[in-house]
C-alpha cells in the first residue's frame, strides 16, 4: 500500500476495534509498559485514517499506524529495553519524514519531542505532513514532575533536552484548535502531558 508517497509493508487496515486489531496484528512481546500505553485510550478517537507514530518503539498507538523509528544502530542506543521491531515501516529522522505535504490524517509522538532542544524544526516537519483538519497528538514529560520522579528513584533519561510544562505546546502550535494540553491523569506523580490539537 502507498501512503503519502511511500510504500508501507505489514500495515493492517483500520476500521476494526482497537483491542481486536492489537490481538490480531501485534505479536506478543513481553516488554515494560510504554509511555503510549498510559494515554492510548485518550487518543484513539483521533487516530482514524492514515497516520504515523513517530518513535513508536514497537508499541504503536494503533495497529494501523505507520511506525517511524530511528535506524537500527541509533535505535539500540535509545531503546535498550525494547528489541528492534520487524514491524517498523520506516527508519530515519523525525526531522525529515518520507511523506508528501498534507497527506496524513494524524501524527502521534509519545515522549520523543523532549529529545530536541529546539522544538521548532520537528514541529514544522510534523505539521508539514499533516492534512488541514488532521490531528497532532503529542505526549511529553513535565519537567518538574519528571525531575521529582527521578529524585524518588526512577531512572533518568539523558536524551532529554527540553522537558515541558502544561500549555507549552499550545504556544508552539498556536494556530491549532487545542482539544487538550494537560496531564494524562489527575495523579500528582503523573509526569506525562498530552497535547491534542486539530490543524486549521
């Protein structure tokens, strides 16, 4: 199947129930819970049609996502607990996506954006491939809460260059209709912020 100018292999069709699709298309792989698993239920409504999951780590937000990941040698540096996944459809940089302009219905990225010190270039590229009316779905860590978790014993992530705060993505994507830009849960220890916005 060709989407946005690239040929996608191993890509199931959308339209089935999420649980059914996950059981049918994703092989069982015992792995630690992903950051995506914490907010998947909140974004399913917006993952209709053709979309890309940037930095999926082999746990796509929906089974029909086009998974975009780093090349194998770089992936192994960032993902020591997650094996290289045969179901990744494209390997390369999130700063240079293989899609034509305005071809995707949604773009999802979970805990990838904070690895860039300057959010301007990646957000510009992700916006480029998104159709007008499409949804941008981004999860990032809150700086204060993530640092508190590290002090309590959670492992640090030395790839982080720009941790966030609620409302920051709204400032960057100020032309979008913002549906959500706040913590995933009401738990005061939850450090994940979820942005959901519709492109004008």
